[in-house]
C-alpha cells in the first residue's frame, strides 16, 4: 500500500502542487463579498498579490 501511494505521489505530486499554487493565487487576488467576514491572509500568501 505504501509503495502505491509513493508511486502516485511521484507521478502526480507536481501537478497537485501547481494546482494548489494556482488556487491560492486566485484566492489571494479576490475579496469576500461579505465585508465583515473577510478572513486574514497568511504572510506567505500576501506575496502572490497582484495589486
């Protein structure tokens, strides 16, 4: 079981990481439409802002 997970991670790990980075960048550059419910961003995510 462990070797199967390792093979999958080696094969698709870079794709999952790229997808996570893309989703984070999209999330950082958007705002919540409920003004009073805007969550705080982590310090590392603020580097991805475009504005």
